[in-house]
RNA sequence: GCCCCCAUCGUCUAGAGGCCUAGGACACCUCCCUUUCACGGAGGCGGCAGGGGUUCGAAUCCCCUUGGGGGUACCA
């Protein structure tokens, strides 16, 4: 059987990390099984759906390296088909019109709650006589369409992640609404559970891979598949991504959209790697660092965990650092350059020099944007911070720098400069450490940073060292 | 309330009855490298929620308890 999976985001917000992780699992499964990964834009919530969100979602997926194999299906374009299916269900008696008002339903729920029973619809309009219906219509009452669910119904499926699953019809909340309220002579907007079934069948989806928050929906949808005479796909319910408090990660948890992570300087590779690690574990010997393409050679549900996974910034940061550190200076420089320009740095014409600078600061990067602050003292004239100023003002420091300047060779030479450093420290009566720190303060305006000799060499190549040393002593 | 799911170091996880004195990664701590900060290297701290079974033997199987999560929409 050909594997056909899909991601069905609703464009009511930017691509969310949870949706992206679902996308990753679907994509991984499709690629692993030489199947197809499809997209369906669920834009039937007209109020909240926005084209810019669709764009954001598509761009985010592309950025992550998640490609799709067919033109995305747009759900709103299939409304007529959905309504026809509802009409058929109505005609066959599997669905019916319910004329209950919001207030009635509300009262029903409250009464059951008060009686210590689960709130649910009591199916009171399931068997209305023609006279009763006519009476409601004369009153001008609008109706929703409900799909009948018998209490005696026992629903079973084999979940690819969780194994055998069972659900009872009586726990589904009563006959389910499949079309919104509207005048009783027509059919209102088709609702989620019905539409998903219709569209998944239309797209010939073989495996539905989604978060475990959909488990109850699966029970309802299975009933719909049967009523509609459609073949049900296999289901895999993945664990949820949890926030710091162990609850389902939501938009309210701060940074949760892929575009935000991107803007913060996370690499697509790191995000993909980390999402692959949340809920799935690579086979022994594979290690924790992998690209999605690598993971796609091994992905299977037997290594998908059942418990939710807490989102851990520390781990993500570590992975991102690893990705950055593993990049060639040239590749990294290419990504840094736009950020440097954005920061207003004037870049040297010599890309080789920028490559060397990148190589120097690379190990201290966690996020791409860290490269801005790290490169700043090299690409602009630094303003010494308090600690640097204090050190320069310390006993004998400036005198030693003056002495150093006098002996500095025209052409920077590592060995010669090291030797000179020793001589000068001795002559000036300061420790080598004090001198070195002084040089660092003068050159870079800070007491901490990358390797001093390498930094110095870099600056001297741009003819920047002498002036900075001079500037520090007067 | 009701239904469902889940349960190994602080976090992510390995573990499919003896290989477990429970392994790895992140975080944390110590040391090494180093003028400094990082990076890197070497160590360390730290866990099978509890109770019953089953078995010669249980982190692994079963039951109960506890805890956590999800769902209970005329959203998706």
C-alpha cells in the first residue's frame, strides 16, 4: 500500500512549533516509506483564517526542508461536496436536524452537571415526527445537523503509537453536530470532524498522524467513515509538546511559532533536529545529532514515545550551537553578513578576512545573531566597557602599553610579538597577564573575548591595532 | 464531574523478564586546556512514583493507588 500522509494546518496563526513537529513526523514517515506527503489548508473558519498565515505556514515548512508532493488542497473550495455528503446522510436517516436553541442546550448541560453526570446532548430531536418538525419550522427555528451516535456503539482501532484503542459511543457527548445552525431548509457550514473525514478520504490518505489531543475525534471520525461508506486510514497519535509547566504548548507560551525561532537566529537544521528528538528517539548508534533527511532513513512509530515531551530551551540552544560550530567559516560568514549589514557594520572588501573573523568567533555562538555582538569590536571601533577602562587605569598598565607600542614590529608576527610581550612586561614591572589584559582592553574594549593573539593578528591585517593601542594610552 | 491517555535522573530519553551495580544527551558541579570568555577534553552529582501480585528472576507483564496530561464545542 502506498503511504499517503498529510498535514492539515488551519491558517488562523503562524506555523506553530506543535504543528511543525506533526509535519516532521508525517514527512519523516512519508519519506521513509517512499510515500507522499501532502498539505491541506483547513480554512473553513472564515473569521479567523488569513491568507498571510497560509503564506507563513508554507514558508516555514519550506524553511525547515519539509517539501510536499502535490498541490495543497484548500478545504474551503470543497464546501459543495461537504454539503452534499451531509444531505446524503440526512436522506439516509443517519443524520437529522436538531432544532434546540443555544439556551436549551445550555440548560441541558447544566442540569446534567448538577446531577453529577457528564454534560451531553440527550438526542432529544433524533426521532422528531414530521408534525413536530413542521411545528418547529413554523416557529422559525433554525437547525443544526446532527449525526446519530448510538450509546451501544463500541469503537476500536489499532493506534500505531499506542496500540489497541477503544471508545464507547456513550462517551462521545451525544449525537454530534456536523453542520452549523442555519435555516432549516438548507444546510449550514460543515464542521471539522465531518470535513476531515471527507477530505482525508478524497485525498486517499493512508495514515493520519496527529497529536494525541485528537484521540476523541478519531472515535467520532471512525463512525463517520463507516456511515459514509469510506475506508478508514490508519491512525497514529503522537505525544504533545509540553511547556515548562507540563501542559500542552500553546501560543500563550511566548515564542512558539517557527518564524519567531527563525528570527531569533535558530537554524532550520537545529529546529528540525530538536523536533525529531521530541517524542522520537533515533535507533541506537545513530546519535542525537541528525538532519531530517538522515532521520527519514530510520523513522518508525515503534520509536515514538507515548508520554508528552517538555520543550527544553537548553537542549535546543546546545543543538543550535553544535550546528553553527560545525559550519565552515565561509558558510557561516554568508549567513552572518546580512545580520552584520543590518547592524550597520561596514564590511571589509576582503571576504577571506571576514572568513577568518568568522572562524575566530564561531565557537562562541549559540544563536546566529550572537555573531553580531561577537564581531562588533572587529568591525567597528569599540567603546571600552567599565571593566576594560578600570583595567587600563590600573597601576602600570598604560606605561606598559606605551613601551609595547615602541617595540611593536611593523609587520605583525606572532612569535615576535609574544617575545616582545615578555620583555615589555618585565621592563614595565607588570605581570604578563596584566599586560595581555591591557592589550585586550585597548584592542577590543572588553576583558573577555576570543583568543587574543588571533584577534590581534586579525586587527593588524586591517591596520587597526596600532591606532587602538595608541588611543588607549592617552 | 465523566471519558481517554501517560508515568525511568531537574529535562529529553535508551531499556521490549536475566546483558541493569539502569546507559546516553542537555543542564549543573569539578578538573584539564587557556591571558580572559567560549569551544573542546576528562570526571562527578542525579532516576525506575507507591503498593500488591505473576515468575527461580521485573524498570520491563497484570491489578490497585497516586500523580500528570488530553478531551469533553454549532473551533480546528
